[in-house]
């Protein structure tokens, strides 16, 4: 399969997978929140964020492993592929054992700091088991398929396990079974998914050989990738821990409901436009393609990304307020409806998504070591400002810390990628970010009255969403045709050539 076809297939399957993830990721927590209350919801959210720190035990390993496979896969050097994969498996086995030890330790210690007794211990054990099984059973094969532009196979398997997991969890919540039983479901689907992935990989890659001596040198980028992942965990997961210490679990629940929406949005965007395409750009760079060709392909990719994310964020700005009111209707113990939080979370979303294209190029080029101290600076800024403000401003304080750090790092990523990887002026990328902000601002302002409109049900909300997204798409299309006329013509010509090629074959 050609690189272009593989990228398109990866994006298509990932799109479906992320749509399923968004649906189940919103529906299951909604029923969980109503069924078990704000405090239990806040407790499981806090444990999830603590486990994200445990995941630092494999920090940088996935990124470095995928990067290490680009060159041998491009040159079809099967011996080197096996050597890298065997090194990857050795590392993941050690990580799995470390996961197990850390989870057992935390399950014993955590009840001393968070009220809940044995429930906290058992939940920590259960919620940590999925990562342990994944390290032992499936990680190696996931690395191989992702690096070989077969992310679509992983996506199909993920769709199946997601539907099964979500359906069973909803059934257990419906009959109000203990919360531990609900959290056991992901463990079972993780084991089944890993076994299926292993069988699929063995069939797709019959020349895998576990006897080839592992090449640990191929993973020498892991240290720099580790720094990036630690910084990312600090930036993305510290807020709920600070809130649980300074504001209480109800405050964590409010934050988590908003964060859930924007996390799914960001995961959707990065999976479709970054994770599913980074291998294609990685092979392009590893194959010594000329910088001009890389720039041309990236330019079309970047323009398409900013157009799509403009429409998505514009609709999100209008819909998030009514969504929160509907989603938390009937939930007691916390005040969820807060327009100030909408403003702050939208600002975070704009800054976070604006870095996706350039961040993807940094990953594809493997510039982890060259940018690691910039990632550390972002984490330091985020944590410092959040600690300074959380005591006085609560959720507002930690969000302001995120905005300040994202403003720095997003600008830095755009400048670095254009100067050091693409070898061009950064103005083109910055201009597209401005078009994105303008689209979001104009649509949000034009549809601002809808934020105050009483949306009585989900059908009305969906109708509002469709109208808003279509309006945003029309406005964005007019703006981008005027501002990016040459790029739009190149994209149209590319599509026409591909259609002619398909029709003639």
C-alpha cells in the first residue's frame, strides 16, 4: 500500500474510532456521574490522573520506538526491525513489572490521603491493571503497526473493544452495580484486545523473530522523549491533583466535566491529524526526501488542518454551554454551569490545537532532544502559575496557569518547526492560526445569543450543533478561499488528479 493511501486509510479509520470514542466517552461518564454522584466521579478522576504519573514509567518509550523503526521499515531491513522490536519488548516487560509494583504501593498509601478507605485501594488496583496487561501483551505490536502506517488495523480493533466496553459498562451502571465492577470492564477488554492484536500482528508479519539480539542503541532518543512526556503529564494532569488538595473533590468533578469535552476534542484532532499521519511524514523524512517536497506536502496538510479545526472549535464555543447544562442536569453536589469556565477552556483549546501540525513535524523528525528544555519550561510555567493562583481562584487559577504556559509553548513550537525543520518563515503558520481565531471569534459572536437560549433536550442541541457547524464551515470557506487562494487551488488540483487516477485504474 502506498504511503498516501495508507495515510488516508489511517485517517478514515481513526476518524470513525474517535467518533465512537467521543460518543462513549461522553455517554458513559454522564451515566456514571448521575448514578454514583459527584464525589465518586471526582475520586475516579483523581485516581486516573494519579495513574497518569505512574505511566511515566514508560515515558518516551512509544515515541522513541516508533521513531527508531522508520528507517529499517523504509529500507526493508527485517533483521534491524526485529532487533529494534526485541529491544522494545525487553523495555516494556520491565515497565510492566514496575507498573505492578507502583500500583500495589499506591493502593496501600493512597487511602491515607484521600477519604474512601478500601474503595480507594481497590479502585487503584483495578484501574491500574489495564496498563500492566498492555505492557506485557500488546505494546510491542502496537509500536510496529503504528510505525508501518498500519494504524488503521489498531483503529479497527479499538473500535470493537470500545463498543464492547462501553456497552457492558452502561449495563452495569444501569443496574447500579458496585463502582469496582464498572471499572473492571476495561481490564477485560484490554486483555482481549491485546491478544487479538498479537494474533493479527503475527499473521501480518510472519518474519518476526524473537531470537535476534535486541538493539538498545536504536532507542537512544528515549531519554529526550521521556522529558517531553513528563512535561506533558505535568501540564495536562496536575490541575485535578491541585484542585483535590486545595478545593475538594466536587471542584475536581466540575473541572473534569469540562476537561472531558475538550480532551475528547483534542484526542480526536490529534488522532486523525497527527497520530495517523506522523508515520507518513516520518517515512518521508527518513527517505531523504528533499526539503521542498516536504514543505509542499506539509503546507497542504497544515492548511487543511486549520480549516477543519476552525469549524470544529467555532461550533464547540457555541455548544459547550448548553451541553454542560444538559449533561449535568439532575446532578447534585456541584455547580457546573459557569460561563467563565467556558471562556477559559475555549482559550486553552484554541492554543492547544494550534500546535498540532507543527508538533507532529517535531515528532516525525525526531527532534526530541533539541526541544526538551522548551517542554520543561512549559511545565515549570504551568505549575508555578497554577500553584500561585489555585488557593485564591480555584479552577480559574489552574486554568490561567494552563493558558499562560500554552501561549508560550504553542508559539515556540510553531517558530521552531518552521525555522529548523521546514526552513521557512513562520508567518504562513501564524497567519493560519489568526484565521482560525478569527473564524472562532466571528461565529461565536454571531451565534452568541444561542448560548443563552434554553435548550430543552439533546435533539434540540444536536440540531443547534448542525446549524452552527454548517454556518462555521461556510464562513471559514469564504475566509480561506480569499486568504489561501493558491493553497486551495493546489488542494483542488491534487484531489482531481487522485480521482482521475482512481477512475482510470
